[in-house]
């Protein structure tokens, strides 16, 4: 099995590999359909490609590799850099060699990438556009507060801002409808969307974001992984005799974390279980954001539970103690 290291960029990517005599080789391939296809056709079926995760620059390579059944793994640059120890010098061919060396040393830790299906790709594009429009609307509204304090205001400027905000509102509403319709058109996505939104505090925006980020709950398939990805679970902070407070990791999806926080606020307000939990922790002297972080974590566990069991959330549901199940099964065996 031969490992190829690939350093991606917008226009081209550098490839590093060793030939049958063990001699190191370098190659440059244009990041275009024809060039990538020709390159992939020269590889054997047991070849493994290892590339640095650079966002959209690697999407075409991943898609074509999947079409030709060639395994490809995308590794974060931070992981590769900190696995090499002290290094000097940097160039595209050198980076490609380091990526190949990483793939050879940590071959057992590689996770192969499967490109998203058409529905998820379209959903991502619509959701990304929606996020950009929401950001633009927020920027205009923020500036509007400052302009309202100016003694002499421009009627023309206010008119254009009002029209722009109205247009943005209409476009965002239209995108929300298209996202919802796209989710309903796919049976698997529709079912998971309805199960997720059955949880108090989880609305259409949070559910859509979760479906996109988790690959419809398949790529990130457990609540523990989702909590780590969203940055709502604490990690230990201890070394020797020094024992510090457990903290959440800064390497998290801050957009998803912010959405879960807003959902947690709604859950605490309208869900009796979460409201009692919040009040209990406040009486214990816990900080507000720590409690909301815990509520977000509990919400993720609830979402994954209803998705796994294919049962909508119910406030009246009583969880059976698993120890009781074991006792009952043991009693039946004895009988």
C-alpha cells in the first residue's frame, strides 16, 4: 500500500511519494477536473492519498477519488504540524513530504473522507448563503443605531437602508423555505429533522445546522463527539500536583455553539426539567454560562437519543433504570 502526500492550494497541488525503488518523487497537478482525473488514473486501487484539510480546495479531489474508489484522508494542518516536532523550512514540496510522512507514521489513525451526497451539498450551499445574508443584515442594523443619533440625518440613506433591510428579510425568508423544502424532499433527512425539532429549544435553524455539520447524524454519530465538536463539553486540566478547572476546547465550531446556547435559553424557559436543573445549579453558586453549557450538552444527548430510537421527544417520558432491567432479566432466568 503506497501513501501519497498532497499539499492543496487553489490553482494546483503538490504530490510527494516514493517509487518502487524507495526514491522520493515530487509531482504537481492542476486543481482541475481533467488534470486530477489523469493523475488518479495512474494510481493503483490500493493507493492511499493523504491531504491537508484546506476547505473547498480539496472538494474536487475528494469527489473524484470517491468516484474511482481511491481512499483519501483529510488531516488538519495543526495535527500534522504538531506531530513532526521541531521543523525548519517551508515550501509546497516540503509540506507534501511531511504530509506523506504523517500518513505513513499514523496510518492506523487515518479517517477516510466520503464526499457528501447531493442533498447535503445543496443544503450546505443554501445555509452558507443564509448565514452571509444574516451577517449583512446584522451589520446594517447595528450601524442604524449609531446613525439615529446624528443631528442631521440623510433621508435618502435611510430610505435605501430600509429598502435593503426589507429585501434581505425577504431573501432570508425565501431561503428558509427552500431549506425546509429541501429537507422534506429527502426522507432520511426529513425524519431526523422532525425528530430533532421535537426537542424543546431546537428550532429549524439549529436542526438544519446540526444535520449539515454532523452529516445527518452519520459522520458525527454520537452525542459525545457532537459535544466535543460544538465545544460544550469540558476537558480535564491537570498535570502532576497542579489540578485546574476543566475547560472547553477552543477548537470548536463556534457558530454551532452559539446556536445551542440560544436553544438552551429557550429550553430553560419552556422546559420544566431544564428550568429546575438551571435553578438548582444557580443555588449551588455555579456560573450562568457554565450551566447553559451543561444544558446545551444535555440537549445534544437528548437529540441523539430521539434520533437513535426513532421516537419524538416527550416531556412525560420516564427513563427506566437499566439496573432494573438487569434485575428483571435475572429474575426471569431464575424462574
